[in-house]
């Protein structure tokens, strides 16, 4: 228990030392909070867009997207399947436990008297079974609903249920008119499940069975040969993606024909379904990398500020370090005390970074939606005052690593010859006959990083202004 008492003593002394040097600590906290906060927003956004599946999905790593491509026209990217193609694969394949598909379209929904534009998602009978989602209320759309001639069943999005029906459980069985056709509400989707993808259509407002498309005036969904369907399958227990790709390769020979001008389906491609989160993944990657680069430069500038502040702080404390060394304190003991102080500052900076990240995320969420709906790209940070677990770990890790590592070099330098703390230390580096101190080198690096940040931020800002000026050539009531 002696080491616990020693750790507690170090922590208590660290808190007292931090309180005694509020100015230096304030500089470090402000710099790190801004750097960590922006980095957390950038990381959380990219992680959500590129690596996360919708909330509530069971075992998302077993979900695979089935897509087509033309190897002769790689620039066309990957595309979905038509309903006849999906139907032929569903009946013949043995690779997936369930194979579901959906298509998103706009429509008109009347909950009571007034009609509102809405995003409709038509799903096949196995779609929700494949995802493993549990409804908040009622039931999911299933096989009994996806039958031609069956009564039109509707499952509401959670936000729509709260807005139109005030969250009342009496919504089950309520009449809803979709494109003028009467339907009945059978369930409510989970709060965090709005759709599997982020695209220009926006989040789904309500789900309907695929068989209801034609009665609702959306003709041709089940018969057209266009690539309108997004198809997702769940691998069998123990199934591997590599094996599934080998099994799926021969399916292309049995698919109904598909072509759009010179583009033809030559290959079936299986990819992890989480990559569906961002449909324009390949085109968006440069912009996302640039965003993360800006966040990294901000964090790098904060790191330089931390090193400079800790160096100045230890210069002031050289007499104290020399006194403790003269009284018999070992170098390791003094180093441990200094690094404990830095760790305490790091935890405080992590808390500040989390607060900054939450504020930035809420600010972005309040912007009008742009092409990829920026409001949705920060969904991981939208919960009031709470970050998702992975981003929180990143925030804490950044706070501790920057302060501990950033303070390590000044601490090692200050304790190398502790008894010399009573006399000034001359500069040791020379360049062209001019003596340059370590602090001057650090200042030069800070200025260089600041200039780089201004240049990159200006370029990104100019790109954003140009994007806002682009006329999409269609009416956007938002």
C-alpha cells in the first residue's frame, strides 16, 4: 500500500502546484482545449462516417453490402441492384442468413390534415430481421406486410413519432396517408436509427414494405432494371468476407441484364456494410483528410504552446528543484512529481476539450444542411454534453499524452543538473555563428505552424464559400 500512498501524495502536491501557477496552467488549458476539441470533432466525424453502423444494429460486422461494378469503367464506381437482380440472388444464394434491400424516395405524408414532404424508405420483408433492430413501440415491417395486396403498413421514425403524435403509445393503428393512399402505423423505429446511409435525401421519415410502392404511385420499383436497390446481407455464423466473395463471384452470370449506356455489370462486389454510411465515400475522402489535417495542425500548435509553457514554468521553478535535490530528493522522484502535475493538467485539458468538442458539434448541427447534410456528420457528438465512448477515449488519451510527453523534455532538462539551477544556462545551439536557445527554436516552430494553419484554413474557407455559391439547379426549400 506504500506505492498507493506515494501516488496519492504526488497527486495532492500536483493539485497544489497547479493552483499556485494559474497563469501558466490557464495558457496550457486554453491551448489544449481548443486543439483537443477540434481534433475530437474531426476524428468523431470521420469515424462515424467511415466506420460506424447505425445504432441498434445487431453484430454489424457481419453485415455485407452487395454491389455491382463495371471493371472497364472504374470511374463509374459501384452501384446497387435492381429488384429483379436482388430477387434472383435471394432465392439462389446460400452465403447469407438474410438478404434485405431498400430504396429511398421522396413522397407526401399526411399525419392528420396537413400534408408534408417526407423521405420514404421501401424495404423488403427480411430487411429489419437482417438488421436485428428492435422497435420502440409496436412491431417491425415483416414478411406479412411485404405481400402484394396486403394492407399498407407504416413504421414511423422516432423523431416523427415525437413531433406528430407527441410520443403517444396510441399511435399504433393510427391512419396515415402516404401519397394520398391510406396506411396504418404498426411500429416506431429506435431513436438513433434514421437510415443506413448518409446521402442527399436526408434521414428517413417512415418505412413501408416494398410491395406498397406500386399502390402508392411509385411504379416500376419492382420491375425496372435500373440500379435502385441498396442490398445488404448478414453472413452466416462463422462466415468470412473473403469466402463470401468467392461464393458470390459466379452470381453475375445468372443476374438479369443491366446497363446504363456503356456501363454494364461485370462483377459482384461485397464490402462491409459500414462503408454504406457515406455513399460518396471516394469523392469525400480528400475533403475529410483535409479537415483532419487542419485539426492536426491546430493540435500541433497547441503542443508547441504546451512545451513552451512548461519550459517557462520549469525555469521559474529551477531554484525549487535545486533545493529539493540538495535536500536529497532523487532525480526520479522529482521527475515523477513533475509528470504527475502534467498528468493532472492533461486530465483538466481533456475535460475542456470535451466541452469544446460538444460546443463545436452543436454549432455545426445548427448550420443549414449542405450537400452531405453536415448536421448528420456530427451525430456522434450531438448528445447533450456527452461524447461517444471511442471519441471520449481519444480525448482523454490526447490530453494525457500531450501534457506528459510535452512536459517530459523540459522536465528532463530541468533535472539533468538540478544544482545548477541558481545560475543561468547559456544557449547551446549555434547556426551560422549565432547562438540559438531551445526556446527560440520552439518559437520559430510555433510561428511556422501558425502560418501553415492560417494558409490551410484560408483555403478550406474559400472552398466552403465557393460550395455555398454553387447553384444545384433544383429547388431547395431548406
